[in-house]
C-alpha cells in the first residue's frame, strides 16, 4: 500500500467509525460534513489592519466595533514584538484575532537550503506569536512566481511539500494554531492556484494543523465555480479573503461584478464558521466605502 492509498483507507476507516474530528481549534472554521441550516448561520467578518479608517489601531478597533466587525487579521511581520500591544488593545473589546497574514521570510519550496532555513525559522516565530494571540492560523503561499530558485513543479516536489507541511502543521497544533495554505492567481503564484488543489494537499498532509483558504479576488481568475471551489475544500477550509472581484477594492466598488452569493451559499451549506476577512484597498473615502461594502456582503449573505 503506498502512502496515498494508506491515507485514503485511513480516512475511510475514521469516517466509517464516525469519529472524523472537527477542528481542534476554538473560534476557527469547522465545517460539518453535510448541508447546514442556511437560514441562521451568521457571517463572521474580519478586517486586515489597513481596512478600517483611523490613525491608530485603537481608532480602527473603535470603528470596527461600531460596525459589528468582530475579527482582526494582523500581518505576520514583526508579530512576536506586537503580541502584548495587540492583546492589551483588544482587552475588553468584542474583537478577536482571526488569521495572521504571512510575514515570514524565505519560502518553503526554496532550492537553496539557507532560504528554506530562513522560512523555517521566521514562519515558526510567527506561528508561536499567532498561537499566543489565539489565531486560527498563519496564512502562507508555497512559492510566489518571483521567488527563485524554486523546486520544480513535479510529483516529487508535491510529496516534499506535503511532508514539510505535515511537520509545520504539527508544530502549529502544539502552539494552538494552524497553517493556512492560500491559493493565488497565476500572475502571483503559479504553483498553487485553486482552492481544491490546496484542500487536496491538506488531505494528503493528514494533519489537523494544515488547512486552506479561498480568496474571492484570486478565485475570480482561477475558479470556474465559487460554489464548487469552497465546497470542495470542505472541512479543510479555515479562512476566506474578500475584495471586489476585478480590482481588489472594497466589495461593491466593481459594481455588478461583485457577486459573492454562489460562494456564500457553499459556505452556508458547509456550516462554515470561520471568518470572511477583508483584504483590499479602496478608491474612495473609507468612512463611506467600508460601511457600504459591509452592507453589500451582509445583504448577499442573507440572499445566498
Ligand atoms: Mg488573500
């Protein structure tokens, strides 16, 4: 029996025994196996640091609370030095840390050992900080197009990636968090472009600490169906990014192109209870475009 066959049979055995585990992590996505209650599932909205208007993080949090945004997605760069600041700013607020967005140096598929070692060291530092903040996971990309020399796009590289991710996922689990694979569009990262491919890597890594996400903006170019993409990720889906579909502005700034209902319908049917996090800029005044974007996606969620 090869590894793939072993994983398949093990998964079937676990499923048959009725003990397929939900996520070990509180506050993170743990979609159920079947259709959920589409009418009552609430949307959980998160903002990256640059989304809300405000000069300081405290002012941004004030704005978020006023508008019912309960999730905050910090960047990973320098996060270890910001843990105390973020904890104290969030103390007494109805906001929690969601995912942590990248911020490491080097990359996991680097050919050069020193570049890989840099990734291992900086990624683990961020994972530890993410765990201290109660984050549901650290977002990572296996290799951006500009990152070279990179291991070739072969079966051997995929096997290597799966093994490396399993190690990293175990480390993340021990720290109370996870790693989240993010597929990007082909202009940024040819290696991993579709949500279903990321989910398949998660399945093969066979570790609850290896999860994936979908970003509506990247999905515009790579997916043939938002519904199919999210639904295929199933229990491996940990996080979602949202932006306008054509220009990565606030949802709604690209007009009728900003359609999310098919994707939302899959999230509802999966009982997805993770976050939908804003990752975008704006052409307008944030005091107006951010509340308008919230109204738009809340309306589409209701209709999905
Ligand atoms: Mg993204």
